[in-house]
């Protein structure tokens, strides 16, 4: 299994909580940037990809022909998953159909909330009606697999608001839902305003509600923040969680191969300048020693429903947080709430 991640560092407007490598004043670079992606790909001899993921940023700022040119430049295995992250504000039925024709197989829609005042608090520009329109377009384009991305925990979001978001999302019959607790990232407007920081207990209540409602809606938890109908799990994310090899294309994109991690230069300008000069776009990297690889592998596996080998976890006093499945230990719902604490008990050489 081998994955390709393509970073698209452009957004129409920056959301208050976002620390990703993305810019809202560089749209004029999109054409050059797509040419840069093709140039970077042309310098590489990659294994055929089992999955491709266009993330960002807002990949749906690319025209279908631009997306298609990058997909075509990536050798893929038959049946490879090709996901495009889309913003409800920047897709319509025509663009989604164009993406499908261009080779995309899966759409991940950045919904975050279905409550207008919560969207406003997050600094998002779309309205719930845009989400419904986008989902209609996803269906009309023939995408069988797609995801709704949700965020809970913003200030002013009541438990009833979050229930409304979950129920409205479920009415759209998504095959996959990702739900993340809002986190405070350094350097963001959210970080600068402590009065808007999320509350741990509130987020825990919202996680439990999400797991109850999504589970009742036929979506199984397969990773702490991800739920899917059987057969609709995201192959690309599963590759990350199993320490697979992947190559990141574009500025700020991260790669991993056989225990080595590296990442590209952060800004699109620098990325394009280095490509034009015929230089490597790699900014830095690190080699992971065997113990680090083993520990990271267990930390990732613990967050999934695959769990970890029984011998790899000190279970004393945490009966409510884990359950045995065969010879492996898997987090319970309570355990998923405390996944980071449980991970401190992992024993890579256990
Ligand atoms: S649309 Fe997504 S990537 Fe762009 S600023 Fe908002 S959260 Fe960040």
C-alpha cells in the first residue's frame, strides 16, 4: 500500500481556528502552483498509489481540469481511492461532476456544523443550505463514498446545537463522518481569545453524543474521530494509521518512507521558486529509530478499532477503558475519551 498526499494551500478566507499551511490572499498563484505540482511529480519515480488525497487548504478551488491533470500524473493501482477535500462554498454540481470525470472517487466535505451561529463562531463562511446543495451534487455526480467533516466544542455551541448538527448530518445519509473536538492551535485568532477556548468536559459530552447518534445511524467507530458504514472506511487515513509509506506533494506536504519522515518547504512562493531553480523542495526530515517506530505504531493502532496486542498495554486499574477482542485490546467509548492517557501505558517491548 502506498499513498500520495497533494497539498493545496489556498482558501477563500481563513477560519479562526485553523493553523494549516494555507493562505487566503494567494489565489493568483493557483495556475503556477498546479504546474509546480506536475513539475514535482515529474521528478519522482513513485510506486503505484493505492490512495491519493487532495487536502489543504481548499482543494475545491481547483478547476476539474487542474485536478485531473494532477490525478493523471500519479500512477494508481486499479480501484485506488482518490479523495478531494471540498468546501461547501466552492463546489457546485457541475464542479463535482467534473471532479468525478477527472478521476476522483471520494469527496470529503468540510461541514463543521449545521447551526448558523456555530458556523459564524468558527469563522466559517458557508450556511447549512450550502451543505445540502453540495451533498445533492455529490450524489448526482455518482460518488458512492464521501465524508462529512464536523467540529464540536466551539464557544456558544450548546449540546442541543451539536445534536442538531449530528441529526442534520445523518439525514444526509453520509457513508462516513469525521468529528473532531475543536483544538486551540498557537498563532490562530482563536488562541488569542481565551474566552472562546473549548471546555474539556463539554467536548467529552459531545463526543459521547456523537458516538451514540452516529452508531445508531449505522456508522461504526473505526478510529477515535472517524465513523463509517462497513466498506466506506478511508483507505488513505488507514494507511497513515498503519505507518504505511506515503509521499506528500506540494508545499508543506509531509512524507514517510520506511521509518524516515520529511516535509517540503512551507510557503507556495518558496516551493515554486525552488522548483524553478531545479532544487529539492524538501525542507527537513528525521529518521525514526526502531523503538520510536514501535511506540508510534502502537499509539496509532490504539486509536483504531484494531487495537494493540494485549502484551503491549499495562491494563492495571483501567478496566473501563479497554476491552479484549481476541488477543488484542481495544479502547471502549470511555477509553476513546482518554486515548492519550491510555497511550502513556503502552509498552512497545511488552
Ligand atoms: S477552509 Fe479549512 S483549511 Fe481553509 S482556513 Fe478554514 S479550516 Fe483552514
